[in-house]
C-alpha cells in the first residue's frame, strides 16, 4: 500500500468518527494521516473543523492555515478560516438588512396565503348558500307542483260527481241493475283492454312531460266519472313512460290499485299499490292504509 493510500485510509477512518460526532476518536487517525502525508490538505481542513466543534478556535485556525499554505485556493479551508473571525460592523448591518428583507418577504407571503384562504372560504360559503337556495327552490317547486296536482284532482273529482249526479234519470231499481251489469263488464274489460297491440300501446305512451301531465289529467277524469276500466288502461300506459316526474308515476300506480280495488280485484290492487313510494308519489301515507285494508281483506 502506498503512502497516499495509507493516508487516505486513515483520513476516512477519522471522517467516519467525525460524522458520528466522536471527535476525540477522530483526531488520532487524522494526525497519523498528515504525519504520513504532510501535504494532505483535506486532513488539515477536517482537523480544523473538529477543533472548532470542541471550541478550540486557535488550534482550528492553525490547521486551516496549514491547509492554505499547501493549497492557497482551497475553498473549504478558506471559508472555514473566514467564518472563524468575527464579522465587521458593516457585515453585521448587511446581515440584519438581509434578515429584515427576508422576514418582510415571508410576512408578505403569509399575508397573501391568508387572504387567499379567506377568499376561498368565502367562495365556499357562497357556493354552499347557492346550493341551499337551489335545493329550497326545487323543494318549493315540487310542493307547488304537488299542490297544483291535488287541486286538479279535487276539481276533476267534483266535476265527475256533478256529471254523475246530472246523468241520473232512471229509477233506482234500473240504476242498480245497470250498475250490476257495469261491474260485470268492467271486471271483464281489463282482459280485453290488455289485448291491444304492442304498437298501439307504444304509441300511447307519453314522450314529453307536457304529454304526460295531459294524459294523467285525462285518466283522472275517467276515474272521477266512474269509468274505472278506461282509467285503469290509461294509468297503466303512463307507468310505461321513460319521462321522469316527481309524482305522476307513483300516483298512477296508486290509482291503478284503486281501480282494481273498485273492480273487485284486490290481489292486482295490492300488487300495484306496493310500487308506490315516498320518492315517486305524494300518496305514500294513503297507500299504506290501502295496503293494510287489502291485506286484511285477502286474509279473510
């Protein structure tokens, strides 16, 4: 092993001790390193750093001066030696000015970030309020729409009752006989109504919201006039539409159930009423009562 290699080996050993802050143990291999190779600049620089860590500034400067004597342009030794001397007043003022500038920049950055965060929070609040307003608006629209539908249903029911009262001219016995015939024919009628072709049924299915509302009102009028068979067919067609609506689909299932119940078909009525929910109809409470009544009737 050459002299240089031996010196490098000892230097690395001292460097490892220094990295572990075992400075006392690091000094011996470094001293041996410069003893073997008196021109080993890095070893002198490291010895200076170790002594400055121990607070021995004088000894540290001696080693850095030795390093600079061998290599006057050695950056490490030069920087360490310069740092070991107190800075002049002007340098201190410059340092303070730099620190003040740095602190001002940091303060400005913090202020800007704070303002951005405040703005983001305000924007979020505005967005949340907008969403709440939109939600309330939709709820109000739904309530108005449902109330309007209920008013229309009430008007249709009253009109139907008036028409029924006006059309009563035959004797009571004849009415009962006709009613019996009507019920018999109505129980059979759904079977015939179901025999319409798929093309005919498809053409009757509403494709727009306006058409859906119009045909729903027509079906309500048929029901109010006591034409349960025709109303049943009309409501059934409405349930086949792909047009979304807050209450018409669910209400149609409700009225299908009522028509089946009136026509003496409780099992079919129960099956249709079970399709009514609070999400597709405003008759969910009435539906539960009807289902309970039908279930009691079917158990008898």
